[in-house]
C-alpha cells in the first residue's frame, strides 16, 4: 500500500497501458469507494487526483473526460454514503464495529460537525478519513437532504477541480516531476494537517 501511494505515477501509468480507456472506470470506482464506502478511508484520493492531473498534462489521460467523471464519482459516493448512514447507519456501525468502522473515526467526524456544521461536507473533502465518514455521519444525524446536496456538489467541484488542475498545471514541471514522491508525501501531509490541528486543539484544556 505504501509503495502504491508513493509511486502512484508508475502504477497509474501501468493501469493506462494495461486497460486503456477503462482506466477512467477504475479511477471512478476508487473515488466513489473512498467517499461512498465507510470501510474504504485508506484509499489515496488526494495524491491520486494530483497524479491523474499530471498524466492529463502529458496527454496520457484527457482532462475534459477525467474531471467530470471524477466529480460525478465523488458526488455519487457522498450521496450513497449519506443514505447508508440515514437508513442503516447505527445498525451497520454496531454490526461491524472494530472490523471495518472505527469508533474514533466516527467520533472525530461527529466533533467536526459540531464545530463546523453543514460546511463540514465541503471542508472534509480535503481531509482523509473524515471525508469518508462525513456523509455517513450527516445521514445518521439526518441533515436536511437538500442542504447536503448543495454542500456535496460544491465539495465535489472544489476537491476534484483543485487537485486535478494542480497536477495538470504543475505536475510536469521538471522539479516537481523529478521529486514526485516528495510531492505526494507533501500532499498527504497537507491533507492531514487540518485534522491534526483540530485534534490538538480539542486536547487543549478548557480555561
């Protein structure tokens, strides 16, 4: 898994060579799963988007196909996860607790909702793990669906658009391309930073 994340460019290029146009379906499935299935928070969404954008800059993938498809995948995943949470959320949690769904992930996302409200659906897009649990928790908490749809659409556009275009415009600059592993690590650390800050702030003793 570590090798996959740190050498995403090599693995993604191999997928293109082996599967051709079907690589779009594979990327759709990965983004859908990370946002739509509560047992898949480990998938490398941020770095995958950056590398996919860089491959678009090389004309290996087509940006005008990739971005709309992945925005749809993120939006569909969000909504699937919302309705799983709304219909069977707590029953599912108690049934698979500890094996696929960790209590601390659920609690962390719930605390984030208490602080940021509905905007959590947008903010969480840029935070690994929390982006997987945010729509699930929104469903459990019965957030008004029309409001969730708005935040989900805006979050999907912002997340897919920003990281894919960042890869497209900057991923093939020589200094970036030659240090892509470090860039991927940087993307991962930046995406973890808001969650870490929130964690340490929540640990501060109240005055």
